C-alpha cells in the first residue's frame, strides 16, 4: 500500500476550498501578492492598517458619528496581509458574515416580510420623532 502524508502547513478554516467564501479566497491571493512586495511597501501597508484601526476605534466612541466598525475592518484587512492573528480574526468575521448572508437568503418569506415591515416602522417612528421634537437632520444648518 502506498500511503503518503502530505504536509499542508498551518491549519486552514474548517470549510473545504469549494465552500470558502469568495472574500477568503481573494484575501489569500492578495496576501500572496503582498509577500512579493518590498520592505517599504510592506511597512507602509502595516502603518496604514494600524492608523485605520485606531481611527475606527476613535470613530466608534460615544458621541462621535461615523462608520467606526467598517473602518476597523478595513484596517484589519490591511493588517491581515502581514500578521497571522489579524488574518485569523478577519477570516472569522468573513465566515460569520457569509453565514449570516446565507441565513438571510434562506429565511422564510414571512420572516423577510416581517423584517421589512419592522424596519419601515422603525424608520417612520424616527421620522415622526425627528419632526415632533424638531431634531435637526443636518446638524450644521
């Protein structure tokens, strides 16, 4: 019997390659291209990633408007090119988002309708509240 054990390097996520989210495949391809860059470019990517994560944390603070979580994820995608820990965290986020998308797509029609109705009611409630309490929708007018 011919038994061969192939070394596959570090352990990959539990998903088979054909079931991997497209973003994970693109991340791996981007990381391979990034490894070929010179040291100044790699340091620049790392500095940009750290600055974006710090900015995102700042933007997530109370009383500060802005898409903080999105900025943190963008910074994390830069850091994932250099650091395995950041890559694993980003992979978890991507897999979680992909699973959430699949659950939403496979939800029963009644649940989709109920979610749309609740969202519309919440939006209408905010508009009524803004009109009644004279909340400025554009803060610098």
